[in-house]
C-alpha cells in the first residue's frame, strides 16, 4: 500500500478499530471442533442447501448448462428410484451466472420462481473497465431479469487509499441496481491483511442498503473464502449493526466445497451474529460443487451408507 | 552409557501417508508368547471412508498409467520386499510361525508379486478379444478396471494372503482398501512402508488395521467400493453379500473355514485379475 494509502487506512482503522489477527485465527480454529451430529447435522445441511448461490462462471458456459443449473437449483435432489429422493429439501437461494446468461436463466425459471437470479457484473472478476462500462453491464443484467447483482470493488483504488472513489463507485452501482439486491465483492485475497478486509467491509456497508450483502471473493483467484476472512467480515457486520441498526448480509464464495466446511461457516455465523443471520436472506454460500456434497451427506444421513460422488454429478475422484 | 530403546509406533498406510486412526484408538499387539509388541491403530468406519476417498482420488491416475509402467512398479515393490526379507519374516514369526515357514512365506509373497507384475501387459491379450460378427464391423472386447475394491485379508498367512489379494487387484488399474489380519496385523504395517518406497502412487493401496466386526458393515454398504474380496466366515459373508446387493458391488470371497492354502501355485491365477475387471464391447465400422 502506498504511503497516502496507509495514511488513509490508518485514519479509517482508528475509527472502526483494527483486527486482532492472532485472535481471529484462534477463534476460527475452534469452529471446526463443534460436534454436530444426526438431527442437528441434517438441520445444518438443509439450511446450507437453502443458502447456496448455485454458481457457474466459466467462459464455456452455454444456455444449455444454465438450463440444467436452473433445474438443479429448483429440485436439488431427484433420485433415479422413485421414493428415494430427499424429502422436504428446499430449493437453493439463487443461481449465479454471467450477465449474458441472465436471460436464459430467467426463461428457465419463469417470473415467479423461488430461486433468485444473481448476476456478477462490473467487469467481473477484475473490475478493470471504465466505470461507464461497468454500470452499463449492471443495467443490462437488471433489465434481462437479474434479482441480485454481485459487483467487485475497485481494489486498485482501495490499495492506493482512494477510499472516496471506491465508495462513489459502489454508490453508482447501488443506483444502477434500482430495487435489486447488491452484493459487494471485496476480493479478500487481494486485500493482503485482515485490517484491510475490515476497512473495505465498512467502506462498502456505509453506502449499501439494508438487505444488501458483502461478499468475500470472486472465486477466480488462488485465495478464496476462509473461516478467517469470513470471521473478520461478520464481525464487521455485527459492529456496524450494533452502531447503526442496519443489517447487512454476508456471502463467502470460492473454495467452500464440502458439507463439513459449510457447517463450520454456519457455526461462525450463529456464534457471531446469532440466529437472525441464519437465513438465506442474510447469509449465502457462493459455490458450484458444495451443493453436491451437501446432498451426498444428506443421503448418507438418510440411508446410513457412505455415498459415491458419481451419484451426485461429480467425477469419481472428486473428494 | 545405556541407550534408550527406540520402539516403532505402528501406523497404517492410507493415501500415501502413515496415519493413526482418526479416533486415536489402538489395540495392543502381543506376540505368541503374550509379550507386548506395540499399539496398533484400531481404525473406524471414518478411517475406512477416508481410505476409500484416497483410493478414489488416486485410482483414475493409476488406471491411466501404461500397463508396462504398472508392471514395473509391482516389480519394484517386489525389490523393496526382497531387501527386507528378514524384517518381514520376523513380523510373521510374532504370530508363532516357525522361522523356516515365515521365510518361505516372504519369498512366496515376493514371487507372487513378480508373477502378477509379469501379467500386467499380457492379461489384456488373453482376456480381451476381437469378436467375429456378420457385418462390416470390427467388434472388440476390452477390459477396464472396476475402481475401488475392498479386500479382507485372512489371519492365515498374514503377509502372503494380503499380497495375493492386492497384486491381482491393482495390476489392472484398480485401487484397493485392504483390511489387514486382525490377529496378525504387523506384516501389513511393514508392507505399507515398502509400498511407500515402491513408486506406487499414494492412495492406490490403502492398508487399515482394526476389528472386522466394526469395519465389515461399512465395507458392505459403502457405495463407492465397487467390489469386495478376501476371506471371511459364513456370518461375515452373509453381511457382506446383503450390503453388496444394496450397493450393487461384486463379491468374490473365499471361506475362512476352507483354510485356503495361499502357498501353492493354485493361489495365483489370471482369473484373480479377471475378478476385478469390467468388459466393454465396442463396434467400429471397417474402413473402405
């Protein structure tokens, strides 16, 4: 970070408080040690299913792939044998696609779908396009039928200490979203420190609306959502809520592949933000393969037999 | 100055690493005189699950290796065992086997590996086929490995039987999760150390130790195990067969009551390789 950047950052951190990195690491290490079995495990797994933003963000996405994604989002588990599907399984929270795929998703889900459509926009994942282009992309996704917009912040501006510019850009996207929910991706992997993650969380929360989200990462860099990043961000959400009464949602994304991981994240939410955040309206998982593992574990809980990934549209070696 | 005795902690070989049971449990291993030898991991169904996952991860890559390469690696394993013959024989003698018999068991186990290493790039010629059809097509039958196979080793001949089960399973590209003899697990612990230095990719062979009663129900029902082989008594066989019916896996078991003789040449066969193969028939038009 440049010297002007660090000065701006110091001023902000004086105001919001800095992060005890060792404390965070120690706190999150405990989350994975909770013993969650049987009924509570099934409850947690089903809750996690309802929070999944089922994602496909690849250059090779096709309308056909988006169509299958939508079917899976609406009916996460359909067993080949009648009567063997999981009962009372909720649909996932949303599908998450590129702007060009939004209209295809809308066509398959219809207008009154329980599954929402989230679209990454603003030159995802780098955000390195002129603001005008980024806003046009948001408007296009909204007019094609997106319910939620996932934007990336300008990390270059943030690291250079131009906090005003970061916030102005977020405000402009808020405006372009209209009534649609907004998720602000901080890309924690590029922010280097926990202090920066906390600072960026506050910058974003101060200009977005109640019901909007902050989100860890794009899933396109090597460093993704971790329990540590998640903890820094949900503590920021808690502190902001206690200060202002405004409830902001949270979405960890990228690298959450197993049911076990997702349960640890839910433990973090319950023990930091409380039950009010244990709802898809305030907490989401951005993931592509997590849903399959959740289903695999739910079927294991139901039948008692360990299941193979190939029965849940995963490759045989994908453990 | 008297030296502190350094004893070895027996660990099981899973996913290319030497691990204890996730439960932290062990059971005491005693020699035939009742003297304490060591604490052997008492693996749980979760350890078995972990082992199956390791096998599934390693299996695809192993199956893609050339047949020649798989043969070379089995041969290399035989080399590793040959160099540690004495140690392996000592491990077998813990169970009360006479020295000469134990030595003979080790050499037979090494020879058995060589036998199957030789088959690696030859079984396809014998088991596969070009089928005669009445049309302008080629019709081939080729073999494919099944995937992850569970093996239950008997208490007789704890090293030789285990090797005789493992070698024909992995030579064709399967991955294996094997439960070592409950009464004589130590040779399997040593075999793990040799597997680790044999160029065999980690996870292709996973050896676990523990109680059959605890582990067999999971062997029976785990959906990702595509086959189950080895030696069991009648009660265990029934359990495995009904679990296998539910999860649709192939069962090839011998009876513990028969006291199968693992030492003779009848214990090695091309058909032991065939036990864990699927056959695929393809049609191909003959060019003009």
